[in-house]
């Protein structure tokens, strides 16, 4: 008998929400109507939380799919905070009981049960509200200097504006992206780099919402590489649309730019896991670095920081990546290092500088806490020898 993944996910979600109800509601000592309302909200959250990931939103009307995505992702974000803080509360209570056993009368366990349950609710509400505001506001510009040894004077001050992981989709639409594009254009960059996961849906739903990308302006144009999410939603159609919008798509290839008499190679690779969707999309930094031109610097756009080792071996000087979202919100940022060598910011690997953006939008729950979104402005500067 074929198992229904949605029903399995809902069953698991019900168990986890049941754990929250079991551990928190008795301690809150709610009146009967309050207790019933809390149970109803937890039940609704248990059903809504997995829904956006497992229901094929494309098969619903746009209004219905957007409504389900908003409610489901919001439920997912709040549930995430509740679950982690409830577990943390249980750890604190266990330690308190051990201390009470060692030193009887040192702790009022009943008061701790009640106060800690209230604290879980208050902290969850605080994190959710602040996280929502952080996610929905326009990303701030983050300035980063890249010190390059032997950088020619003509390239000193060369500026690259990086956008990554915008995830135009059910909760990020035309207006959100348009504000980003207008902010980028105000920076008067030499080059714009889009390092993947720009979209999170199919082209028939999102074509009009990505239209602002055609308005991006910089001296040398806008360059785009695939992220993993482009592959989930029809990569060929999105690559065609990117080119139509005026983006220069780099699939294991490069372009050499002339800038005030000096040459700069801009290479791009397909997503690190692109080969899972066809061997033609296997990521190949060596091919992206190959050129008969003599250049002063080699820049690589690669969605995942995991490309860094191959990029360093291929002779690149700088790699710009995203994918991690900086963890997006605590505590999930603690798990990113299990998969990626870098979570966020500027790092050095051999002779390669790797900058990992926290992302310009968000994925899933419209929450960012401890990992603000960014529009990154990177500047090439001479290294201090």
C-alpha cells in the first residue's frame, strides 16, 4: 500500500504539537475556554505546518496557494520557536529538579513550572514578531572589502553588488523585489551578481513578479547562476526567462570584462547538486575558470559555499556564494556547518576569498532572527603586504 507523505507529515506534526500541549498547557493553568482555544490553535498549526511543503501549490488557484503558503509558513515559524523553547524548558526543569534533590527547598518547582511556561510563550511571540519584521523589511546594504594581492590600480575600488536567495514565490512578490532592485540601482555598482535561488515557484505563476530584474543597472551588467531551487521549478524555463530579462547566465563558463584597461574574469557554475537533475548541469569550476585571456583577477559565482575547494584548485581569487541564509533564524543556524564549510561572511581558503551572503530574501517561514538579510556591496581593494 502506497503511503501518503502528507498524512505521515501531519501525523509527525501532531505528535510534536502534542508534546508542546502536554508540557505547556497544564503549567499555564488556563480556564476551560482558554485551554480549548489553545488546543484548537495547536491542532490547526499541526495540520498547516507541513502543508506548504507537501501540497502542490501550483495545482491550486493563485489566491488559494498564496493563502495556504502564508498561513502554513507562519505556523511553521511559530511552531519551530515553541518546540525548541519547550525542549529547552524541559532541560531547565530537569536541572532544577536535580538541584532540588541535592539541596531541598532551594527552588520553588511549582513556580518554576508556571513561570517557565509563560516565558516560552512570551519568547516565542517576541522572536516571531521581530523575526517577521526582519524578514519583510528591505534588506540593508552590507559593505565588504576584498583585499587582493597585486591588484592593479584600475581595479581598485571595483564594486560588485551581490543578491542571493531572494526566493520570489508565494510570499515574496513584485513589490518586494522591486524595492530591492531600486536599492541596488542606487549603489551605482560596476557589476551585479545573482548567486542563485532567486525564485521559488514555477514560471507561469511568477513571471510578472520577477519582471523588476530587467531594471537592474550596473556598468558591466548582471550575472546569474543557478541555485538548487531553480531546479525544483523548471530550470530550463527559468534560464530562458533570465536571459530574456537581460541577465547573463553562466553555466560552467565565464566572460572576460575590460575595465579601465584591465581584464577581469567573471565565471559561474551550476549549483553544487545540479548533476542530480542531469549531467549537463554538473558543477565544474575548472571549466568556469578556463580562458585564453590573461586576466588580473578571477571571480566565481557559485550558489553553495561547498564549491570553494574546487574553486581554489581552479585558480579563482574570489568566490561569491549564498544558499545558507546565515541559518535564517536560531537555532537552525547551528546546523548549517554540518553541511557547508561557511555559514556567512568573509572567509579565506588557501588563496581564495569566499564570501557567503545571508541572502536577500528568505525561504519558507517569513522569519529572520539573528541572521538579517543583506544586499552585499563588495569592493576590491589592494592587500596590505
